[in-house]
């Protein structure tokens, strides 16, 4: 019997330290469930989609360091964790396979989506081989998101390496009915390959994208063994029959036929012997109306409860939060304000509810534009002096209470007045705009850059030692010299 766990978590794009702490916490939850193997979503360490953060060497180095840190917390279970992996001069969308506090291997995504909201070919190179984990007598075909939507990867893992379990870690954005569509595909993959399918999806909101989770474990006959809750973090655990976790491998000549090649990774472990089989939890998919409104976000990024159900339960009118967005199935975001009220008969009994939704996208856009102008320099688009002073105050308070190190730098352009006097203010403005863009490109994701005067810039380096700060400051000076 193999006990598998799927950790459906909500990582934040760019928050590598926070994501690492979150993964370690859920590793501990999986350990308490006594799992043999636990999986985390695609790019769980970096968050998804990390986009141009993936172009920064420091960011990728930090992701690699996070894998090493997490490795020390895994113990005797096997952990599969998605992260961006650098191999020479190539970047892969990969999964780390960790066992006994050691990185055993990595597996990379083969099919890179480049449609709709996906732009993975811009950042990643495709993997060359499908991956199968040999865990005791079990054979586990490991794949990443898009790979399970194509039949070639799964078929190769089953037919060429005997995989009896297909484990897919994913980041599949939400749209109405998408959860049911994915589950139907997983049932199809399980039945056509006569194999278990464990599908793990991300949960939460990242910019304009919403991820609904809805992770599932399917048996070889197409039955749903376990299903995670939608729109919330969850850990689902199931016991799988070890006798069904390995298929006969086809003949060597067939295995060498053209198609996706397969690499088998041997892990020196066997599933634990257990006397008692765990009863898996089968989460209920949310209804269509509830699904729409569970996908609405307020200003904190928190996913909303169905306002109709809420107003009926509380027997009162329920207004929307001040900041609330509704996502169309095509991906378009609308700023809305709504109000749900119960409908009562003459005796005061609640018969139902009515929901009124108003589109305030234009108004919200104006509000955001005004807020941006209040905190940013109109010429360069950088933070202005007032906002920068506020950020410096926050950094001072943070350093006082937490002991973290931050560095403050001041940059003054020499002889800028000569440019204005000889070439005119319009040329000087263009120069400031160009130089600001160059400086901003030099900054790390956590650096705070502002224009605090005519030719004066402020730079706040967060979580930075003095030696690191001197190196960073020299990099900015060199950028100005090169310009």
C-alpha cells in the first residue's frame, strides 16, 4: 500500500522565503499523516506566474537555495516540489524529487504552453525526457501541468516504464466549469491507461489569475478516490493498492520506437507496511453560482464566499467588500459592487435571495490612477519623495523590531544642470526618463527606487548587509557611468 499526499497550497509570486516556510509547514502536516510521497504544485517555490522575475539571476539563485533549505526538512518521505531550475545557460520548469534530506533528481516539463495567459516558451526550455520514479515496487510517472493534456507523455510512462500511477503537479487557472473539465480529463487518462492519476493544482490569486485547486486522485477504473476543496488550501491523502502501481513494460523494441523517451529514477525506499487503511476525504465540488462568487476577490486577495448563501444564512442584506473583482470565463476582470438581500413572505420567512451587481470598472480605474499619481513621480513613474519617506520609515521600524538589515543610498547626478542649460528642459526630461528605466532594470525585486528631487534619487536596499549594499551601490554607479 502506497500512501500519497497532495498539498494544495497558495504560494505568492516572488515571496520565496514565505513560500519556503509554507512548504515546510505543509511537509510537517504530511508527515503527521504518515505519507510515503507528498507533492507540491508547479513552481511552488517561485509562485506562478513569475514572469520577468525569471530573468533575474538573483531570483533564480534564491529559488535554488530554497530547494536546498527545504531538502533538510523532508526526512524519510519522498517530496516532489515545483521550481525554476537553471541547467547551464538553460532554464527549465522543473520538479525536485527529494528523499532522506537529499535531492535525488529533477524532472522537467516537456510541453510548454504559449497561448492565452501562458507565455512559458519565453522563459523556459522544454525537458527532453519523461520521468518515472521507482519507489519500491511502485512506478510513478511524474509530469508537470500541460504534459498530462497530451497523451504522448502519459502513454510513454505507462508503456515504456510500467508506471501505474501518474502524478501531475500543475498551475491551471480557473474559469467557470474548468474544475469539472479537468476532473473529466483525469478520469479519461486513468481509464485509458488503467493507472491511478493524482492531479495537484495550485490555489489562490495571482494578479489577474485565479487558481481554484480542485485536486483529485482517480483510481484505474475512473473512480474518484479523493478530492480537495475548491478555492482553499488543503491536503488530501489516499492509500493506493501497490499491486496496481506497476504495469508490465512492453518489449524492448517497442520501447525504442520513436516517441517520448523515458528516464527512470530509482529511489531506495518502499512504502510502509500499515495495518489500517486510511479513509480518503471526498470534497464536494461547489455549485455553479457558488463557483462564480467564490472566485471573486476583495482587496486582500481573499476569495469570497457566495453572497447569496451568506445573506440567507445571516438573514440580512450583505454588501460586497470595498475592493471586489469578478472574473469572466474568458479571463477578463471586472471591478464590481454587489448587494445580496433575502426575499421574505408576509410572515417574514426567507423564500430566497436576490443579488444586484454593478460594474464599476471605469470608476475603479480612475481611483487606481489617482492613487498611483499620489505616490509616484509623474515624469519617471518611480516612487515620489513622500512615498519613499514612508517606505524608509517602515524599514526603520522593521529593522528595530526584527533586527533585519536594510541600507539607504542617495544618488545625485553630476552636472545635470548643464544638460538643461545647453540642450533644454525637454532633453533633460528625456534623459531622466531613460536613466530611471535603466536604474529600475538594475534593481532587485525587493529594492525600492524613487526620484526624490530634480536630479536626485533614493534607493532602499531591503534585507541587505553592508557588504552586499556596497556591491549593489557600485552596480548602480556603474549603470550610470555606462549610460
